[in-house]
């Protein structure tokens, strides 16, 4: 099964560390291979460390296209990945996120830390505001995002987030299910100001 024509590249947000459990790296590698096998290019933060490097290496080994976007201050030898299809070196973190968003047709968060959440929440907010119509998803590896998904539902219950805005983020433990959701994604503008 090929990739959806509108989803040619997916931006993967994930940790610059590999996490405490080897299962995180195993799942990141599986995602990299899956995207390559589906003919979907990977766009990511350009590092060779942590889950970032695992996703990139797995996609490259499977014959996939991998585009990295890294700010100048992280271009140290031990951080930057130097064997990518393409590496964009940008001035700062803001330009990095804008470039990754521009190059991508969807956004997928794997486990990560504060930076991963910040990237995820920014593209989700941009979707809420109608700045893009691209799918956003979280891969709930080993239950990593279960409590966050519950908190998003809590935000709806407490009246700080409306349900259409909540529904802009798809959460699943199954990468194939997320790719199917991305392929079937249709964007309906959200009235962020409605309850």
C-alpha cells in the first residue's frame, strides 16, 4: 500500500535521547522503516542522537528519503547527522520549526521530552488557528502518551478546549493506524473561540 498522494513527507518529532526502555528505540526504528516502505519521506530535527537518529537511520537503511533541519548551534560533530538525503542548516530553533513544517505534509510525535512536546503543541495550535490543514498524531508507544491524551480530554471537560480542536490530534499505539488516519485526513476549520 503506497502513501497518500497528499502525504509525501511526514515530520517526526521525537527525543534526542533513547529513553529508559529499549522498546522506544525499537518502535522508532519500526516507524522509520514503515515510512520508507510506504514511500513517505521523513522530515526531522537533523540529529544522529537518541530516537531522532534511530528513526533517520532506519528510514535510510530501508531506502527512504530523510531530510534533516538543524540550527547552526547544534551543528557539532556529535549531534548532526551527516549521512542524510538532505540537511538544512538554519539560524535558530524558530526557523527550524518553520522549515520542518513547510517541508512536511503531516506531523507525528514519538516519545520525547520538552522539545518534542513544544513542537507537537505548536503545530497543533497552528492547525487550530487554521494556519495549516495537515494531520497531527501521537504514537502512544508503551503507553507513553496515554496520560497526555487523558489530559487533553480533561481540558475539553474543563472548558479550555473544544472537541473539534481536541480531535485535530490523533492518538494511537499503532503506526499503521496513524498512517491510515493521515491518509484519510480531511481538515475542517475549527472555531477556536467556540465552546
